[in-house]
């Protein structure tokens, strides 16, 4: 029997920017209490595993963890209840609402196990024709399976019918608590969530909700009256289910939201390395966890809300949570610009003096000239450190103008202690003149209000603080950037580049178009190759004739030196890679791959390896025998590789670009492939761990670690060069705008200059610290495809499409102290 395909038909169409509804939280079965959250005093619990991909709490407060195997962890006793062995590493995990079933998916197989008091039994084994993306259980024993080929298969565990197939793109799946509504966040470029009615008789399309950006994940509240949708634009959209899925509120994060989990009125949102917990009833941030060093694989809140499970590649961390009843209030006036702050979830950050104990800090924002009946206040809270615990703290105007009174219980280490009229113990701080003064951590707090949707954060000064001078601000930013890039912030250098005698470059002649080039680590020689099938080694100083030459049977697509300078690597269009001696180009080894590849990178410390960027994977080979060591999954066509010897890290930039940038062919279908990934290995052999993934909205063509190992530069079709700080977990610290797409990057030896080239047909050399171009080379006739600085900063070599020469530009770099 052929599976029945169900297509999207006419249904409701909600636009969150237009269709909104104002409701009381009680109407959505949300508690109006506004407790904060904090991490409890007891130590977290760590559960280790291998290749973990997800975790999920069961209704019985046990934790299901999936990786190489599935095991159930008893939190209270800290023991493993059961273990289910898998043939392959899991790709997705789902636990039924009743806790009686668990579903796991490998690449092309979905298995459902019935959990019993002693052991388990498999009740469903279903093969699928595409990789499984996600799974979801309903309360009526329906199982939804999302695949990469834009299909969702809906099974019923007790029926023997073929599954129904919903034709829709899927990022994640979730059922309503009643089990009759299936929400499918997907992406068609603009972002939308499709809603389906699910019953034994069949599935029926109900409608869709259009979001501002890609919708990654969705989940219902326990009462089923609110649907939360996490999006790429760092928002969590709250939809009122009983009011046609209209937008009730929006929560703002400072990271793209990929994971959601709910317990009671608390909603936890997770990104690649960030987690925050919201109180849905007040649309406030209840808890913000520090940025994680490892990439998050999944999060889950226990049914009681007392535990938050954070899944990483090699372990799961269980954080105990408790309510934070002490609240500190501060108030401030904001301009009558309601459009910027009207969202319930506008992110507000506090910068108060830190201290040993946790306190919930709340800011009340009030708008001037707001008519009665409108939303006149905005509350945003965040868990911070403070100098003590406070309760019932009230800040109001004293009888004397300009004075503040602080009442009730304040437990702070101040000098004088009195009893208030109600008999409540209170600390009243006293200054040298005997005057009552507020606690120092509340005196002139530095409050910064930031709307993450408005781009770069604005800095608000404390009352009485002078606005920073523009030149001083520019100096401060340069010093911070120098620190992030590993440069000496105390020495500001003005770097200039000047051509030597004659403005034309030295032409190193080939017989046909040159595709790739690379300088020797010493800067004394240069290797290049292209469509003439000739691998040529040139001396940088004497360049009349090549120092060595080797004929390749096919057109050359990539060449590079090993970081130690001992080997030359070459790859051609027939998928063959070759290893040569660096000084003579004597062939040492050759290997034909099954996949097409486009880039190479040598790895030398402490083991000699070669990285080959193929379609969807990066293959690592031992050198010189070219024995395959490991394949690292990327998912896209790898365009560029960069290795940092000082870090032991390998970066790969990629994306599906079948037309080589000549046609814009629906990049939305390959959004998951457009990214840069970084791996690290301590032994440089068979074990490589993923460090980070940087997602792009367009093709990422170039990646380059700085020689100092403190920065990673990425660039592509988005016409921006992004500079990421390695020491700040690959956080973007600056970006350089370009006029066209970038195809190649190269750092100078000092890590202060960065050369870029590509679709604008010219080389631009950037002073990264000052974020300006210090040299433009003359325009070429076509796109440039490769460039390289020599390590001694004497040469800059380029080559491009339709060009049968390597252009060798003699340069000089002058570094001197800059007078401020």
C-alpha cells in the first residue's frame, strides 16, 4: 500500500507582525506569580556518555539520554535504570507523554521501544528513505518523524496502516498536550510554522503562522494554550492557541534559539552555547546561564521544574534550580519611543557590583505621555550577583526632595542596626556625616537598555556621567579589539604598505589558468598549479624560471605546503591527491578519492597529516603514505580549510554552491550546509572534537586562522569579513564590509594585516585594528581565486580566473608607534 500523501491546503494564515492579541496570563492558564530562578546551592550532577545528541525528562523524573546507546538515568539515586544498545549512533530521540515509549532514529531507521518495569521491547521498526531530522510523540500514541526530504511521516503505534506523509519542510516537531495538533516549524526563506490536525481518520492541514525569520523549534505549554516558537532572529514568539494562534507576546534572547523546553510557567530557551529561562506569565528572563564552552546538543526541564538538563557531546549536566524570592527593584524613565520597547520581552542588561549571593534584579520601564489603558510598563529581570540578600525592598521619594528611603529587611554588612516600627530587623547604612545612604550597589547603578532587534547595542550612561569623547571611545574600542586579537593593547601601531619600484607585479608565467598557490612557511618559495596540469615551484627572489616542475595527469584544483615546509600537496579534477618533496617535487605518494574535493590544508604538529575538503566531509590522511585516518562531517561543499599549529585547530568553510556563484539558485534549500566548523585534536590523529559551528545565511568561501592563533577570519557571499576571537569562544569581535563576495583570505605574519580578494576583481589589504583598507591593488580582468602573504611580509601573490600568470607583488610593511 502506498503511503497517503497529504498536501497543504487552504487554512488560516497568521502573520505575527500583524495578528496580535492582548490577553491576561490567567486566561492562558499561566500563574501570575513572578518568582525568579537561581541555581541551587547543591552541586550539579554530571552524566558522561559518548557522541550524545539529546536528552529528555520522562514524567517519572528520570532522564533519557541518547548517543551511541540509550540509557535511562535515575536522578534521585544517581543510578542507571536501563540501557538500550543501538547499532549506530542515534540521530533523534523522543519520549512519549506517558513515559511508556521511547523512540530513537538512526540515519534511515526509526525504532520504538515499549518500556517495562524490567527491560523493554521493540514495537516498531520503520525504515525511511532519507535522514531523520526529529521525532515527536503525541498523547494518543502517534509518532511523527521528520526527514530531510521535506516530509513528515505520521504513524500510530497500534495501527498497521501505512504512515501518512505530510509534504512540508521540517526543522522540528511537537504535539499539543491533547495530542490532536502537530506544530511543524520549517523554513522557506521567510520562516513559518505549519499546524496540522492529527486523528486516526487522517491528517488535515489547519493553517500556518508566518514568523519574521527561520523557525527552528516549537513547544506547547502544559495547558496547551500557548505555543512557543524559537526563531533565528533571537526571538521566542508566544502564540495564543485558542485565539487562532495569534501572537500574544515575544521574548528576546541574544542568540538564535534552537532548543525549547517548558515546565509550568517557565520556558527554557537554548542556542549553540547559551541558555536562558523565561517566566512566561510575565515575559521576563528569570535566569541567564553563563555562556558554555562546548556546543549544546539539547536541553530539558524536569516536570517539577527543579532540574535543568543540558546535553553536550560528551556529558549531560543536571543543574538544580530553586525559586529566587528576593527581588531588587529599580526604575528609570525612557523616551517616548514606544515602538522600540513595546515588546514584552525586550532584553535589558544590568551591570551592578557583583558579590557572592544570587538576587533577582527587576527593572521597571515606564513611558512618558502614554494614555490610560495602554501597556504603560515593561518588566525585565535577570539573575545577577549582589552584595547580600534583600526582600521587600522599596525605593520611593522621601519627604525631602532628592532623597531615597530604603525600607524593610536589608541584610547587608553595614555598621549601624536599628529596628523598624513593625519590629522587622533592618540595616540602615550611615555615611560619615550621619546621613542615611542607600546601599553602594544600588547607588547610581549602571543600567544599559538594549533592544537586540536594533542591531549594535547602544550604551546608556549613568545620570551625571559625561558622554565619552568620540576619539577616546575609538581608542577604547581599538584597545579592546587588540586584546581580543592577541595584539598588544598598550602599543598602537600605524601600519602602511607601499609598492617598490614600478607599479606592475612580477609575472610568473604558466601555460593556462592558475587555480591555486601557496607560499613556503619560510617565504622563500612559492608553489602554483592550474589548468595547464603543471605543478611549478618558484623561488621568490629569482623568478625567471621555475625551480622545479612536475606534470600532473589532470587539471590542478588545489595546492599547499605542509606547515613544516617538508611536503607539497596537490589535488586534481580526477579526485587524485599527491604528496611531493618540497624542494624537488619528487612524487612520494598518490591516492584517488571517491568524492570530489576543492581544497587542501597541511597539518604538522606533532603528526604529519593532510586535510582534504570534500563534499559534506573533511577527510584526514596520514602523510606521506596517505592512509585515511578519520572523516569529519560538515554537511556542505567545503570551499576552504585553515589549520592553526599553535592551537591544534582545523577550520572548514563551506556551503552548497553548484554554480560557482554565477546563479542564485534557492540557497534556502541548503541553509544547514552554509556554515563554518572548527575541530580540535590533542593527538592530531584519530580523535577530533567539534569546537564550534558558525552558521551563515549565504555561502562561506574562505576561512583563515591568524598566525598568532588568536583570531579566525571568515568570509563569503555576504560581502562581510567576520573576525572571530578564539579566546572568546569564537565570538565575533569585528567585521569588515566589502563591495562584493569574498573568495580568499590571507593574514600577514604579524596578524595585523588581512588581505581579501574575490568577486570585486581586486586585492584589498585591511588594517584589522583600525578596520580600514590600507592598500588596493589594481583591478584584474576577472575574479581572483587565491592569494597568499609570504611569512617575511616581502611578497603578496595572487591568481585568478582567465589569468595564466601568478602575480607576485613586492611589498614592504612598516610598523611604528602611532601618536595619539
